[in-house]
C-alpha cells in the first residue's frame, strides 16, 4: 500500500478524548470502584466499534505525577484491563503539561490515518484540591494547555466530588463543571455517576458527530453559567 493510500481521506471525523483520573491517596477508599467503573467504560467502547471509531480514547492518571494508562492507539489492542493504584498528592500542573504533549502526538497520528480531527476533549475527575506548590502552580501549565493561539487546545469538562474545590474546577474547565452535591445523591455513587456521565457524553457525541454533554448527571450540580450573587 502506498503512503498516499494510507493517508487517504474518508474515515470521517475523529474526536481525541482524554479521561484524566485523580489517583491520589485520597482516592484510596474508591480504588476498587474506580477500577470497576473504568473497566466498564473500556469494555463499552471496545464492544462498540461505532463509538471507538469516532471517540479516540486515551486514559491518563495523575497524583504526584501523571501517567499514560491507555494510549489513544492501543484501546482496540488491549489484552487486559489496567489496574489503578491510588497514592501520592494531587498535582495538576504536570497533568496539564502531559496532556499538551500527548495532544501534539495524537492529533497528527489521527490525521495521518485520514481522520478529520475535531478539537480534543478532556474529562477531568478529581476528589481533591491541588497539592501543587504553590497551590496555584498549575495555572501556568493550564494556560498553555487552553491557549487559543494553539490550534489544538482542548475543551475541558470537570467532575468534582469529595474535597474538590468548586472555584478551582471552574478555573480549570473551559466548557462545563459538574460538582457532586450531597443533597442530590449518595456520596458513594459520585464516582460511578461521573464516569457514567462521561460515557453517555461519548455515546451522544457519536450520534451528533460533535461534542455533546449531559444536561444532568445524577447527584451533581451543573455549573455552566456564571451568575451575579445577591
């Protein structure tokens, strides 16, 4: 096969999608549930080629340092599920740096395969406040990640529960923020409901051929508007 054939257009749209999971020490009590829920998402995408042909998923974990758990090109070749271990701090700066690096790798790979690549999407899940030093140390890396002068800048959707700080997640999100509300649901269901929200978004995005977000996620408040306080 010639290089031109390999690069021939016609595969349609592709949406690079990153799930960034907090695996810091505070997540230890959720470790088993986190692994079970992640396995469910991977299985759903693996068994549904229509979804995986549009949603090109990569999974990155972060604690004191980030790690690529599933590369975007490896999902359909996986032979066993990744096992996550929760330990360390909650440093966001290194995560944002890694996301920018991975996007610069992944987008050209998809383009070379013949996809028309949509702007990347990042689903961020955390149960805690930044432990970066200083605590605002993540902001410079975040600015570089969402810089509109960088054509590949992603859309960021955040899910926060536990000790996550609403104002911080609002500052990280570029599209929408979902915050768990104890008045709306059991705290033990916050993690799987967030992951289900991500999965439903991916499935809806396939049907629309563009990013679609859930209007509701059980147990969460949707923070998509800024209101003037009284």
